[in-house]
């Protein structure tokens, strides 16, 4: 094909049409990889704050390094289309081998120290994330050679790519993982990479769009960078705040909508959508306004972010505490499942509230997250255009700006999560971020065409900052109005640290506990006593006992009454929980027992790094719908439990919210299982009752405690339903949880299966 034909408007139009579509799918596939790979890494290295921070930080750092390297390559490589095609093929190859690579890593390094984990996680992520990061500057270099307008090229392509990532967040969680599993997610992303490589090759062979260094392209003339190298420090700071805000938004909204995998993906999707819309808005604005002060507009956006965050959180606090708006906070807080899919037609009010329960995760995200992220999204192309000092260095400029943005993200994530939130709390950290953002207003010399003198800017910032100090909630106050306990408690204990928020309500001996908005235990725990007593009844001689998930200590309290106990190991993920509970004397006494060893760690990670065997293991840490719960409710985890049980040891697992899949998964590992109304017992040997042992344990309780334990509301917890044969009968047709098939955690697929099963059964002829 002649070069003149290749570079004709028709063929460049084909490339202009295909490249954005390719970049959309590229963002979608990259987000699917991120979700799945992060999940798979937690199987081996845990879900604690340190582990997840390492995983996310290494992933983002790889993107930043890739962007910087991609920017350099974009300026030096002659055939950029071929390079882009090669990157997509390499990503497809790595994605294809990644499950086996991760299995190999897990075999030799699972449960290792955090330093070792950091090295292996970097070894896994360094290649694919570097490749992903290279695509942004490369595609912008290609696209801008056709359009000749750098600001619009960055705005449009950043919008397209981030929109794809937002779609990927929802598609990965609500569809792919829910119905097909994590492994299918990887294969889906691999298919995207291969498809993109073929599409890019189509552009190469049919339009022959090769950007040579001699090709003449009409380019927009831009003014010089007014900030020089200082601009990259500004980018670093804004990247720091962007991820800091994100961490806080996830924490605050998470208290309202709880930590389901859908809550996380929905908030992330809104975050990414806001960035995409902001970038698209900048594209539209630059089309209508050819000449505007980019520096002033950029600083104005940063100040507006601080102002909005200050106003929305202060307003939310006031309206929740003092107006009928608080009803919506209570409606979300009291609902444990988000989205709930529980429709009620009892009344118009009930129907509206059921709809609210379906969409509230998006509603709260739109309120807190969407407007400021739109401003963040508009800022990236704007600051990239400010940084462009040489018209033929578009790729390198974008790569460098993105690198400093990511560097700020990584630094912001570590400092916010490990220093600011534990030391200052959410409210004070938000106040510091907002007021610091307002300082950018001092650099705004004009708003559009209206000049602003320095005294006006200074007075404005002082006035808003003063108002913020007066009306903004103090440390812990925001979370207190968000929590809604069922009864009145005179004493409220609150603790915020790396792993989240813990509120414990106390009234004499009555207590109730919340971890990140979700109820985790109450006292007096007579139902927990009954369950623990029944487990002890079937454990031949429990001398060494492991409890995974402390809750409010009722199970541990029951076990400590055993006369055969030599050692009780308690593994609890939340250090914040233990810090808060130990403000209360009863927990200080319990945990000071010389037989108790408290370990702050992820339950799976502890077992992977430990060779001890136990006579009795009791577990009631999470609801099955909580994010990452499948790590301790899968067939593979139960196999790990089996390896840590003595030959006649007993395993007890609570059935808080799942009574089919979980028993079936348990029975797929243990040959002997007893199903109760609220829990299961399992063992490698036949389960035989030792009533004498239980009688000795009951003798350690007071008469009042035994009377309460016999009350129907507590006794119902230990109603026997059947053995492993009964489980096989009632769970016929149900799947089991596997590491790669998190059926219960990603419950949309399971609920859909149940719905259509009932619908099909209802249509069968009655006999």
C-alpha cells in the first residue's frame, strides 16, 4: 500500500477510532488483573494491613516505573505501534502463566516474613505492572501525533482508559468472579490482551501508521512551564492527597456499607468514574476555550477539592446528627449486606428503603467521592500540559508526570494509613488535608478573567480555615454518629488505628462491639458459651486449643474454664480491637491468664507459618460475605486446618450467614461432620460425645450463667440437625468454596443460583 494512501485521512481516522477503544479495553483488563492478582497474593501473604499495603504499593510503584520508562521509549522507539502490540502480547503471556507462578511462590514462600513477602511480591509484579505503566505515555505519543493537541489528547485518552478501569472494577466483581471465579478473571484479561494485540496489528498493517521522526504534524503551540521543576513536587503532593483521600473515603463509606467485595469495587468504580469524567470535562473545556490560564485553573481545582471535602464532611456530620437526614445513615448502617437484593413490597416506604439498600453504596460514594475525583481527573491532563516544555516530548512528559503522581500515591498511602490515621484519626486527618488543599488558593492569581489580589486570597483562606476548625467534627465524633446500637449504652470506647475503626459500647456487664461498622460480638455471650461447650464435649482431651477471631472473648472465656487446658492460642487480625477491649478490666484479666498466647496476625498466614497441632480449633471471625473471607472459608483453608489438628482433634466453625455452601465445603475435607443450627463440628475421626467432660466444664459456670444458657434464645444455637450424610442431602446442587471460586464471598452468583432454582422448582408439577 502506498505511503500516501496509508497516511490518508481515511486511514488515520481508522486509527483515531480504534486507539481509544483499545485503550478503554486496556484499562478494563488492567483493573481485572489488579483485582485478581491482589486476591491471589493474599492467599499466601495474608490480608493484614501490612500485607495489603505491600501488595498495593508494589503494584502502584511498578505502574509508575513503567510510565517513566514508557515515556523514554515513546521518544526513542521509531515503530511505536509495534512496541504497543508487543507489550500487549507480553501481558497476555504473563497473565497466562501467573496462576502457576503464584502457586509456585505460595509453595515455597507462603506465610513468610513481611520483608521476604515484599521481595517476592515485587518479583511477581515488576514485569506486568511495568508493562501496564508503559502504555499511557506510548498511546498518548501515538495519538497526539494524529491530533496535534496535547492537552486534548491527554484529557481524552486518560478519560477513556480510566473509564475502562471503572468498568473493569464492576465487571470483575459483579460478573466474572461472582459467576465464574478468579481464574476466569485472569483468562478474561488474557483474552483482552490478545484481542488488543490483534487490533493494534490491524492498525499497523492496514493503516501502516508508523510515526517517524521526520513526519510533520501540526501541533498546538503551548506557553512554557511557569513552575519549572517545582511542578513535579506539586504533582507529588497532589498524588499524596489523592490516595490519602481515597483511603479515608474507603474507611468512612465502609463503616456505612460494610466491607463486602462489592462495596470495595463499587466505591473504586465511582472513584475511577469521577477521574474519568473530570478528564473528559477538561477535554470539553479545552475545545471551547483555546486560551486560558492553565496554572491558575490547576491551583483552583486543588483548592476546590479541599473546600468540597471540608464542606461535605462537616455538612454530613451536622445533618446526620440534627436532621431527618440521619435516617439514611441509620438505614445503611443497620443493613449488613450491600448491595442487599432484599426487596420488600410490604409498604411504599419499605420498598423505597429496599431500593436504597440496593444502591446506597453508589449513593454514598457519589456524595463523598465523585465531585472531588472529577477535579482530580481534570487536574492530570492540565498539569501534564503545564509540564510539557518541548513539543516533541509528549510521551516522556506524561510518563514523568504519571511517575511523580504514583510516587505521591505510594507515599500518601503509607503515611496516611500508618501514621496520620493512627495518630490524628479520620476527622483531624481530613481537616489537615482540606486546609492544606485550601492553601493552593493562595497561588490563584485570577479566577477565569477576574484578578484576585493576595490580601483577598489570604483572608479567604483564613476565613474558611477558621470556619472549618469551628464546625468540623472532632476525633471519633464522625464515627459515633454513624454507629447505631440497638440499646442505650452509657460508655462508648473508640479506637482508630491502621486496620480501621473499633467502637465498643458498654453498660455494666452488657457490651456490644463493632469493627469497621460490622457487629463482632456481644456480652454476656451465653450463645457462645453453649457453642464452645458443645465443641469441648466432642474433643477427647483438649489440652492445646486455637481460636481464630477473638470477637468479644466469650469463646475464649468458655475455653479457659476447662480443667484440661494447657495452652490457648488466640489469633486475631485486628490489633485495634484488642487495644480497645483491653481498656475494660474483664479483658485485661482474661488475656493476662498465663495459658493464653495472643497473636496479632491473619489466621491463614499464621497457619502457613506454623507447624503446631491443636486438639481443638474454634473459628468465628467473619461473615462469609465480608471481603477476603473466602481465604478462611475455602476448601484449601479447611485442608490447612486439617493438617493442624491432632489425629482426634475437633474443628468448630460458625455458620453466621451461610448454611449450605459452607457445610458442604467442610464435608468435602472432613469425613465426619455434625451440623447444628448455627455451627458445624468436624473431625478426621468419628465424633463421640464425652458428657462427663462437658459436665466438668459446666460446673465452672455460675448458677445464673447456666440458667441463661438454658434459655430458648441461647439454647437454639446448639440444636443438632444431622451428620455428613444429612449435609450431602440438603446441599445437593450447591457448589463449594475454593480459593479460586469464592462462592459465598461474591454472593451475587450464589443468590442468582438460588433464585432461579426456586423459580424452576415452583414451576414443577405438584404430586
